[in-house]
């Protein structure tokens, strides 16, 4: 699971909550880092904060969806 959020408090809360449910969570502090982490290792689930610096949620969602289709087509 990839969580992309620039708020460290929200990251900590999500980390504790999701880890207690046995989820492996990777965090990114902005959309550009999130995109890079997704390209390195695609995740089954991505949670994205609506308000982030460097890349907005709509642009990031479009990029991840496009990359995900390409990855699936290579399988």
C-alpha cells in the first residue's frame, strides 16, 4: 500500500492504524515522490491526499492509472 500525503501527522496516524491491521505501508511526502515509488514498485492500493505540493491529486491519479495499465499489459 502506498500513502501519498504531505502531512506528517496524518502519515503517523495512518501508519499506526494500517500497521495494526498487518498492512505494509510505504509513504511519500508529495506527488512526485509518490510517482517515483509507484514506478519502482507498483502497489495494489494507493491513498492520495487531495491537497499536496508539486503535483495535484488529479494529475497524479492520471499518471498512476496510465502507468498501471502499462504494467498490466506487460504481464
